[in-house]
C-alpha cells in the first residue's frame, strides 16, 4: 500500500494521473539520470575528451534495466545520493575500459538536477495538453451560451444579470494566462546543469563551457549562464506556476460546486451511473470531480512552501534545502495533473440547464435590475437620491411580494421621472448585460491566438 494516497492503486486515479506518475516514477527518474550520463559521454567524445568507443559503450549500457533497485537503495542509504551507486552500475555495464569514463567531470547534483529538468519538461507538456483541453472546452461553451442569461452573484447573492457564456470566458481567461506564463517558465527552468564540484568545471580545463553547451544541445535544453546548484529560483517558479494553475482551476471548481447545489441546479458535472453517489442516499449526485480539483489545489498550495524555503541555500552546495525539493515537486506535478484532468472532464461534459438559470434569475421578480433602475433615475434625481429611491422600492417589493417595476411606479420620488416604457425595460435582464458579449469576444480572440499552435 502506498503511504501517499495520490500514488495508491485505489485513490491514485482521483488525485493524479498515471501518465504524470510515470513521468516522476522511480524507473523514469533513474532512466533520466542515465540519459544525462550517456549524453555527457557523447558530447565529451565529440570534443575529444573521452574515447568515442567509450561513449558508444556508455550510451548502449545506459538502460534502467541494468540497475538493481536493492543495490541502488543500499548505496543511496550509504552516500545519501543515488548517483554514486548508479554510475558504478553504469560503469560495470559499459565494460572495464569504457566504464572509467562514466561521469567524467560531473558532480552528483549535475546529474540529479538535469534529470529533474527532463522530468519537468515532460510533466509540463502533459499539463499543457490538458490545460488546452480545458480552455478550448470553456471557450466553446462561452460561444454556445453567449446569450444564456443567468444571475451574476456577489457574496453568494443575486447581483446583476450576466450570461453563462460570459462566466465561461471569465473561467477561461486566467487559464490562457497560465499558458502564456508557461512559455516564460520553460525558458527559465528548462536548463541543463553541468558545473562540477563547486560550479567552476575545473576538472574539464578550458573545455568546460563547450561541454555544458554541448550537453544542453544534446538533451534539447538551454545552457545556463551560471551554475544553478544553489540558485533555485527557476524551480521555485515552476512550483509557483503549478500553484497558480491549480488556484485558477480551483476557482472554476468552486463555482461548479455552488452551481450544482440542489437549490441552484444550474450546472451539473457530467454524469454516469454511480458517479458521485452516496452509500446511503440513492438520489445523490455529488460534485466529485470538482471536489478533487479543490483537494489537489490545497495539496499543491501546501507543498509549494517547501520549494520556496529551499531557495536559501548555503555556499556552493546546500546542506538540506536542496533535498527537500524532492519531497514537494514531484507531488505538485502529480496533483496538478489530477486537477487539470478533472477540470477538462467537467468543462467538456458539464450539463447546463438554461431554463433553471432563467427561473433562478426571475426569483427576485426584477430586483436583480435595481442598479439599472438607479442608473436610469440618476440623471434626474442625482445618484444618491436615486439609490435611496430604488432601495426604498426594493423594500416595498419584498414586503408586498411585487415586482421592482411595480414598486417603482408607486414610489413618489420616481413619479414622472422615468417613463412607462423605461420601467418595462427594467423587467428584461437581457437589456442590462453590459460588456458580457465584448468580454467573450476579447477572450475568444486571445484564445484564437494562443490555442491553435498547441
């Protein structure tokens, strides 16, 4: 049984995805380190630092199946890092002659850091794929429901009319920002690490920079200007990006939970038999996907401080902070993957009840248009007096169970200040939607620029 529910057989599918767990799984991690070692040997062979035959033998041997996890565990427990035991195993598999050139000029953290970058690159690609799904689905909903009027709510109370299409565009906009931010995150974080013992690459003489740049090209990464053994801002930025992404998905999930309430019933998660059910209440259809988006968000937000705290590293190699990143970053990726996958399923399959939206909008018999009435009266009465008059009319409407328009007709200060036709328009929420359509159009234009290339 897994200690972490996100990695368990039973609960893992709710908290994360198999694809992301594979990216950060032990075998993939070990293979990533072997890939770095093999790439290093090939680059050094091209530069004449190690024999070509040795590089070929090292590359051929650099397969995770050469490793004994038990032996690796024993070696790691002894040294505190897996790289010493891993390079010994690689050297043995490559043969006595080639084995002497394994890990030439590198240090343990070079291999661990660059392997982590390879994992992060794959993880970010998975997140981008599903994030694009969410954004596309939400923009399709925004277009389909650009005229579906509903109550906009502040403090969970009716505020002003909006459209469901507008709401979908508001959900999508920060996700487009996340895609935009991702380009900068990749540019700063996807860098190779080859710096040697203290970052000077003294063991490689005057060829250190050539090896660094060659290794970066070989792995499809950028070459850093300076070693980042103790400069962890890029990893912190990745963690921060994951936290912001999950926060934006959490806002979407929170709204879905609220819209699914029995008393609201305007939107429902996609349903299949037994989905979101209860062991005792057969009628239940709980917002289960949204709940796990929120659980993943809270998990990521709890883990990110570990990565931020690891930024204060001592001298040229840290004594502890660096190691704590390993506790947080892989789980942040797994939880974020679960959140995005759930959000994509909701966005693509949610059931929208436009009739219920309209019925809920009409519950207050026009009170949701109180601001419209105030603004219509303000030119004649002044804003303060108009606010007071409409507030008084709202109280009358509630006390007498009548409409806002009818209450306004009975308001002495309103008489003669607004014509009957204008009062009738106050019964039509579609006449007071402001920039709903324009917001949808602007977000759609940005989506059209950002999404097709992905």
